[in-house]
């Protein structure tokens, strides 16, 4: 569990499943994903997230507002489900920092607040103790790219890649990759 001034980042509860499914069914929230998700797909994702916590000791934390306990989305760490090839080389055992918040939570700095804390935890020897993290998104996703830059991640255009799960010509296939490591974040 992690905390910030306004947020609690915690493991998932059954009560999170319905609002998570509603968030994943919102076409605006899912604009930079190939499609929205059904409730069953959202539940399966929660199950995979929880399995990741058990396997890795970290994961995509459910985010709730401390003031009222309301679920607003997730921010955390995960292992990509595909081989990430950046700069012509496959990344070795990458860990991604990522986020997804309900649309009515946007524009309040919540994702930035939570992502800063997750990044701190990821690189802290007393936290997840990772040597570095990556973050990637569709090149068109300017909001996520701006968040990556706000929390101090760096992009090398040579690392940009075509998402292997999307067909050639798909508008979301071009992806940008950002990085942070302990040395650059110190």
C-alpha cells in the first residue's frame, strides 16, 4: 500500500470491480486502446493484476481518494504482456509504470500525484528496488505522454516501436517509450 496527500494506492477489492468495469466501458477513457472492455474482460484483468502482486510483489494498485474512499482507477507497475523491442533490441525483463483513471478524475493532478509516488517506490531500495522502469503509449496519446514527462521519464525517439499486437496501419500501432532509472532519478 502506498499513500499520497489525497490518495491511497492499495490492493484490489471485490467492490472495485463494478466501477472498474464502468471505467473500461467508457470509450473516452479507452480512446488509446484498441477497444473498450466488457465486464468479464475487466474482471479478468483484475485477476491478472492480483496474480502479478503475488508473483512480483508489485502491481497496478487500485487508487482511492482518501477523503471519501471512492475508487478512481489504477496506477502502478506491471510486466508487459508482449516483448518490448526498443532501439532494435528486446528489453530484458522490463517493468512498466502505468495508469488509468476515470474520466471525472482527470485534470485534478491525481494521476501525476499517484505516478510520482509509484515511481519513487519503484526505484527506492526500500521499495520495489528496481533498477529502472519504462512507460509506453500510443504516439497519439498526448495526455499520457505529458504525464510521463511531468514525473521525469525521458524519451529517446530511437526507442519508439510498433506495438506487435496491432496490425500495420492501425492508428495506435506507433508507440513511444519513456524510461527512468535510479541514476537519472536521484
